[in-house]
C-alpha cells in the first residue's frame, strides 16, 4: 500500500505533527530501525508524509504514519521529566 498521499493528507500530517513534536517509537518494521522505546523530535514532514526525525540516540531515520507504530509524548510529561531531574 505504497500510495503517494495527496496534498491534503500531507497537510493533515503536518498539522498533527508540527516541528518540535516529541515522539516515542513503539515499533518500526525496518532492518535499519531505531530501537523500540526510542524518543525523538519531529524536524519536518516531507512531501510523502513521512516524519523527518531527530532521534535522541543520534539517528535520523524517518517515521511513516500508518506503517510505523509510535505515540506523541504529551508536553506536560516531557516538561515534568525535565523538572523532576533537577
């Protein structure tokens, strides 16, 4: 199901995952996958609707919504973790 997304679909993905959105990877079925549980930050969304990621482990492999399993880390949780570490 490698259908190229429409502009409207890509725009919805961009709206849902703007740059700076924090993501936690559940699973990626890819031989070069980052490890499950890795967290990272959305840098941009490309014309194919893929999330261009900067993973906390230094990797930069993109996420494909609808194929890869991931969740958004709520901002309060992220801030709480930072504050709790002080």
